[in-house]
C-alpha cells in the first residue's frame, strides 16, 4: 500500500504529498512515464521508482567522488527516436582535481547499460564546492552548467570551464556553431560565462528561451536569460557581498549582462522548472524555483521575461528544497535535501 503525507501550504489551498523517501540528498529526478521516475542521490546512488506500486530498483551510476558539495548531481531521461538514454552529471576525481563530468547510458526496462563518461570539465580548483550542475536539452543539444568551483576569477577566463554554461551535442562532442569554436585560447564548449554557481536551467515553453538561476554569495542570487556568448559578470559585477561583509566589485559594467531579477537577502535557488501541467491551471507556464536556505518553493509569474508576481509555498515543511520538475502526469513535483519527493496537489 502507499503512504501519502499531506502538508498544507502556507499560501492558498495547495498541499505537498510525500511520494518517496530516500536516505540522502535527493539532488535530481526525471520522469520516464507518468508513473515512473528516475532519482539521483548526492551520495552516488540512483534509483528507478514506480509512483503507483512503490517498486524501487537500483540503477548503474558512474564512479563518483562524493566530497563537499559534490557527488551524484543531475539525472535526465531522454528518448530520441527509438533509443532511450539517461544522462548524469557528477563530481569526478581526475588528474588530481575534482571536476564536473557528464555520463550517458542506454536505458531499457529499469536498467542503464553501456554507461560511460562523455565530457569532463577543465577546471582550476582545489575546493569541494560550486560544481553546478544542471542539464537542459533542446533539439540535438545539451546545455550544462558548471560552477566557478570557488575560484571566482576563472569565471571570466575562457581557458577554463569554471563558471560557465556549456553547449554540447548529445554524444558530448562540440557543435560546430558554438560561439568560441575558432577563438584562440577559448574552450569550444562554452556558451556563456561569468556565472557563480548555476544549479537551475530550463527552457521557457512559449519563447524557447533558456533561463538559469544561480547562487550569489551573501545575497545576489540571480535569475538570468542565457544568451550565446554573453558575459554574466561574476565576480566583476554582483548584487551580493562577501560573507564577512564587504562589497564584491560593482553592480553594472558595459558588456556585462544584468539579471532579470536578483534576491537580497539570499533565497539560495537550486533547481528550477517551468510548470507545463494541467492539474493546477493557474500555474501553467509559471516558473518555479527550489530554494535551500530559505526553505520554500517560489513561483514566478512572467509576461515574456518580465516578472509580474512572486509567491512562496511550503515554508511550513521546514525542508531545504533542492529541485523541482513538471511531471508527465500533469502535477508539479519537488525534492528535498532530506531525500523526499513531493507531489503538489490543489
């Protein structure tokens, strides 16, 4: 039998229904069908889970270096023509450095086979923080975020993947029309740069535009509209401060992009998703952000790229909310650092 836990929201008549409980940070999840979900835990474990029967099957995973903020990160299911794939991002130790990597395997009947690494970020870092990393797919391309790895000045350096959003082919290779493909000294995978630690990435359904959210330092969390070859400023411009108080740089500079919005104090936005379901019609195409330190799910209503309304939900759960997705069954789902997966009901 299924045990569902209903928790009233602090805003309106929305409820969070617990549908899964794991033993570690539920960093990401994605849907194979309306009742089947793939789950990644930061401790390196991944599972198939059936929302109707509670069947749980352990999945193959890459070799993960679980350290600091690193571990098994994003998971994404992709059906392309007759083939089914699962993609992972994860922290990997290579050449004495822990970096952010991408792996792909063939998915069939609750199994992942032929799993192998297809991309490894070139980073400078001796820290265990700011790995990113979120995936978004459009047509035959992967967009992948990589954090600055705690080495902020490399976010402005095109010789490294620190603090970048990348664009790859589905096999991890470089598209020939990427913006820096012929730029001497620049890495060809780079799509945009000047990011701190982007962990949210999704395409707006109406416009097809790529949105990203990223953690600021003390304040200065950002929502950005991601454009080819644009510089998003970190650490030269930011609305955040050092954790010990002083300002970091300035807030504006020619040639550097301004965020669509920013948050001071911080809300700590992790995953994000545009809701495309039908179970809560008034939320259709709204953007949702999963927030860690502020422990709530945030809804942003947009007109184009202009934010016209924001609301907070499920603060009463007291949970660090890690990721959010629109389910194939029409519901909105979100996960927590305590290992739970929730379905939102009206």
